[in-house]
C-alpha cells in the first residue's frame, strides 16, 4: 500500500499524510493529522472523508482542513447584516467640574 502523498508546489518535496491519537491536557483523546517528509508508522493510504489538502502560501507546507470550512466562514462574513431599528442617540452627561486650585 502506498501512503497518501502531496507534492509541494513551492519546494517540490513530497509529503506523506500521517495520523496519531493524542491525549490532551484535560485527558480527552483526539485524532490529529499531519504531513511528514517520509512515510512511516501512522501513514494513511487515503485522505480522510470530509477533508481537503491546501498548501500554506508562506511555508509551502501541505495542511488539512475540513471541506468548505474556510469558504463557509468567508461567505458568512460577507453577508450583509440585517438592518436594525435606528438607535436613539445617548443623552450627553454634563462634564465633570474640575476642583478649583488653591
């Protein structure tokens, strides 16, 4: 079986997808995915369902993200907010008087 691999557009190097089960500080276990320069223990043959590969523009390293995650967030930010009723201007407080110098 061949490990899932990606070639970096920036450096031309091959990176292989791996996974590992880690224990977080609170004791909860979580599966992480990472790319390494060599296929070794923990390498995966296929891309996990619901994930896509993208390349970090600055470093050229491949990374995983959930499909549609960034696109959904960008679309949510660009949606115009619903118009709210005009708020009444806040009443001005009188300025505090400075104590007289003696």
